């Protein structure tokens, strides 16, 4: 019985981190690749999160042919967790390359935002929001289905 109680107590913090449908997301602010601040707000309808290079490449493949302002028109934002990237590599190579992207990339340099949301690091997490509350969560592993989902979200 003690072992069971110990396991339950050890896993309790993980249950507390679970994001539930209908729950309001805690506000946060991140800088993008141009050092411009963005704060999560009630106007945001879609939050895309990439925790790995695979996820970031998937978003890049999805958005590279879209016009500038496409994500904003969909009321979507993209968060890239770059916390595992060496800061020198990020500063000298990755972030300057991102400045050429036709979309905004919010940079989670310390994994303080992306870590709030569950999901497979190899996939792109899609949080469907309404007035700051979670409506649904999905994960994408290929650009085709992500493009379809964005097309459906477009006004």
C-alpha cells in the first residue's frame, strides 16, 4: 500500500500539468526572431508549438509558400522551443536565418512556455483556442495535414 501511495504522490505533479479542454491558458510573453514581443491574448485562435527541429521543419514546410501575414490572418501564432539549441548557434546562425521567414516565430529560449503543454516533441502541437480557453488539442506529423488544418482555420 505504501508503494501505491508513493507512486500516486510522485505522479501528482504531472496530473496538475495536464491541460484540460475549457481551461484558460496562462498568459505569457515571448520575443520573436526580430526581438519584437508578443503576448498570448484572447484574440489568438491557434497556438502552434514545435519542441524540436523536426517540428520546426514541419511548420517551415507548411508555411514557406504562404504569403506574409498568413498566420496573423488565421489568428495563429507559432512558438519554437529553442532551449536545447546552443545559444551561440542560435545567435549566430538559426535566428538570423529565421529573420527571412515570411511568418513570425516566437522563440522559447528557456522552455518556459512550450513545457506547459503536453505532446510528442517530434510533432507540432496545435492548440485550438477561443477567448483564451482551450477548445481542442491536436498533433501533426506531416505538412499535408497541417496545411489542411490551417486552411480550415483561415477566415
